[in-house]
C-alpha cells in the first residue's frame, strides 16, 4: 500500500487530474466527506487529507510515503529528511514582500509580519537587512494597515488581495509551485511502486508544460 498526503483545497483540486493520469481517483470527495483517509480506484493507493503545513511532517516520519506540498511550505519546513524529486507545476504563485502603496523605503531595522518566519529571516539576512520578524497565522495584509509591521512576506497570485488592502508587491523571494515529496525509507523499500508513479507523474507534468508553452 502507498499512502499519499495531500492538503484539502487548491492543491487537492489541481492534483486530481495528475493523480487520475496514474489511475488514482479518490472514492470520496473531501469537500463533502469528513473522512481523512480516502480510498482510491487503485487498491494499492490511499490518500490522507491533512493541513498543507503538515504534509512534510507526515512524509518525513513515514506516516505517508509520498506527499504533495507547496514550495513555500517546504522552504519553511527546511528539512533534509525527505526527497523532492518532482515539480508538479500546480498551485503556482510567488512569495513576495509587500508594503503599503507609495510607502517610502524605511531606514534601519524594519518589522516584517509573515507566517513564513524562517524563509523571511533567511531572505533579509541574505540582503543584509536588519529585521524583526513577527509570526502571524493569517491575514498578514492587515499588519501594515494597523501599524503592526512595515512590510509583509506572503504569497501573491493575481495581486488582488494586496490591492484590496492598499498594498503593493515589492520583491520576489521565490517562485512557488507544488512539489512531490517522498519519504526516504519508502523510496528504498517501495522503490518499484514509487518509481512507476514518479514516471507517470513526470510524463504528465511535462505534457502539461508543453501544452502551456
Ligand atoms: O487554508 P489552510 O489554513 O488549511 O492552509 P493553507 O492556507 O496553507 O492552504 P491553501 O489550500 O490555502 O494553500 C495551500 C498552498 O497553495 C500554499 O502553500 C501555496 O503553495 C499554494 N498557493 C498557490 C496559494 C496561493 N496560490 C495563494 N494565492 N496559497 C495561498 N494563496 C493566498 C495568499 O496567501 C493570499 O492570501 O491567496 C491570496 C493571494 O492571492 P491573490 O490572487 O489575491 O494574489
Ligand atoms: Mg488557506
């Protein structure tokens, strides 16, 4: 049996066609079912539905053999304990800094609000910028509006969320997409099954990419 960890929401929705190319179709729909373990049309494969930020943990500890996680989550998790063999090219966005529209550059030490504390610290350290990073779990866009921070680090797709809150993107930290991650022991113990799946997904993501081009 292979267990694949996926988060509910956009990654799940965009992963469905990829999984279907390998004959993996969940029997229940996580939108309507409360089940956390989903059987699929492949008897040898099940999905576990978890929070996006928990995917690397499940895979590193072998609670799932494979997982699908955003590069943003993987950067923040920052572990050498799992393989990341494939960029699935789904759920794309950009990890960016953003400030209030028209804000003059702030001198000296700045306050940065984000849920990506480690990634933000690394980024500003590379730039030689002194920062105080404030951890938030959501609604980062609010922080500059109420004087909690000078700047935020968050994911940007269309830019509408920033715009609606009077913010504008400034610097690109990282282009984000979802990656397939694999437990290291499973890669050895279940090599044939995982390799077969990897090859199908690789072919499918290549096809998608050439369709886009
Ligand atoms: O929702 P929950 O708290 O359970 O977890 P989550 O928010 O981490 O999950 P989910 O499903 O919202 O996002 C999972 C993954 O999707 C992220 O880790 C990213 O890898 C990827 N992804 C891709 C995004 C976006 N695009 C995205 N636009 N995740 C979030 N957003 C948010 C962003 O944080 C901001 O609030 O959408 C807003 C910006 O979108 P625009 O279009 O207004 O710019
Ligand atoms: Mg969310």
